[in-house]
């Protein structure tokens, strides 16, 4: 796969995570997706182990969205 995600499962989990974050933070899915995918790509570049990328990207996305609120 040449896209952002290494396989379909990772993409499905990320999509679900993005939707969940959007609901939790009361933000549009498109905004959350842009931030999440940027964080995911940045983290993926230097990662040797990819098992926790979704977790780390979601935490960073939540942090960014929380900072924008204030």
C-alpha cells in the first residue's frame, strides 16, 4: 500500500478513531482528520515499530484540538 496507512485494518481503525475524536471534541470530522493524518504521517516517518501509531497520533490530535480551544 502506497498510502498513509500500511493496511486496510490500520485505515479502518484510524477512521474510527477520527470519528470518535470528532464526537468527543465537538469538532468537524474534516478538521480532526487533517490534524490526525498530519500527526500520523509525522510519527510514522521516524517509527521503527508501528504498533502504537494510532494511539500516539490520537493523543497528539487531542492535544492540538484542546490547545485550539483555549
